[in-house]
């Protein structure tokens, strides 16, 4: 297995692009809940389930954008999306397109992919791994 900092090429360009674009999309959900952006009519009340989800979405998404602690953060966010699916969507039926849970499922599986593959070379994780490798080699 190669280190985060040693990865390059077209597949890793798309790994980085996937991480950044998905994280930016995810952050919008947190900004809606916490900051009343993008047409939200009210912010989540402090320390409610909706508030915790907003914190995870906004700040977890931010960590993924820069690629810091990518694997554990992505795993945590995948769990949040699985929880969201089973709490909010699954009771209305098991088919995501019929219960409105498509985004939860897509985010969940994308975050699991990132948890397994890391943030890529264009990430703070990749930069830190490259520095560790350079210190070890020299």
C-alpha cells in the first residue's frame, strides 16, 4: 500500500476531486442547519439531534475539503449518514428513491470509500505523509 503523499496520476486526481466536491456539497447541509444559509428558515436548536448533525456536516465536511484526518472523519460521517437513513428515511419504506433517502445512501457509501482510500495526495494528510516519508528516507 502506498502512502498518501506518494499517490499520483489520473486515478488519484479524481480521488482528490471526489473528496473535495462531495465535502463541499455536504457542508451545504451543515450550513443550512447551523447558519441558516441557502434558504433555511430556522437554525437548529443548540444540542439537538439536528444541531449535532449540522456540526458534523459543516466541520466534518471542512476537514474533508482540506483532507485532514480524512479516514476517521469520513468513517464518522458515513455512520452519521447511515443513522440518518435508518432514522428518517427507512421507516417510510426501504427503497431510497421512494423514501427520499438517496442522498443519505450516496453520502454514506462515498464516505466509506474515502475512509478506505484516504484523502489522496492533494490533502493535508498527503502532505504530512510525504514529509514523514522524506524524514525517514533522509
